[in-house]
């Protein structure tokens, strides 16, 4: 019965069924599903639809990957990467993890690189 109800809702409201929120809020900071802090890069132009952190930069700052079927919703959009993959953005700014953060709650990338990396906050 519950499955039938959920299917009926998905059919009647397809946009609702496809809505995806790739982040959650933890202590005032956007995090991924595993609770790892997300960051923004000052060199990314908001709304450009592109990430400028590629190659070795992306090794240190992995992008918050979007699946091929991900759909933009609300403040969340999807940007293109040089390698053809997709990345989530919040308010037009691409979102990244920091490879040196080891566990949920770590925020060691805030202010990194002479202050060009910042915690992602709503």
C-alpha cells in the first residue's frame, strides 16, 4: 500500500520525486551526505557554470560530484568540469571537499591558500 502511494505521488508530481538536495547543514556549514565539510573557492565565478579547480587542484579539493541524472533545484545547480564530469554548486559557486579533512566535523580547509578557500555556508 505504501509503495503504491509513493508511486502515485511520484507520477502526479514528477518534479517533487526528482528533487535532490546534495547537502545537509551541520553546525551552520554545508556538508555532504557523510557529514564532511564543503568548501567554496574564491577563484570560481558565481553563476559561470564552470569550476576552475581542475587537475592537481581537484586532487586536493575533490569536487562534490553530481550524477549524470542529477537535477538542479532551488539554490543548487550543476556545473561542468574540464574532464566532462558534473559538480554540484550552491548559489552558483561549485562545492568541494578538502582531502585533508579526515572525519565529519573537520574544517581544516577554511582559509587555506592565503584565504581563497572558505567553508560553504547558506
